[in-house]
C-alpha cells in the first residue's frame, strides 16, 4: 500500500468503523439468517454510493 492510499484510508477510518458497527448491530440475531447477506449488500451499496468504486465489489 502506498502512502497516498494509507492517508486516504486513515482519513475515512472513523466512517469505516461506524459502518462496520452499524452492520454488526443490524445483523446480530437477524432472522431469518438469509437476511444477513441482504443487509451486508445494503451496507456495501451505501458505501459504494458515498465513496465510489474502490474494488470493493466487482460486477460482471
């Protein structure tokens, strides 16, 4: 990882932490269990919409 990428990620670390904690709070105990991937995709879509594509997900 180069210095620019390291700085960029450090700058958004609090947001990454917030999204991760929100996702964990949402999916813990979620029923039916099949909804967990649905909620994870919803979170990924929100990150993608806010930050753009960063190799987080590839579409075919």
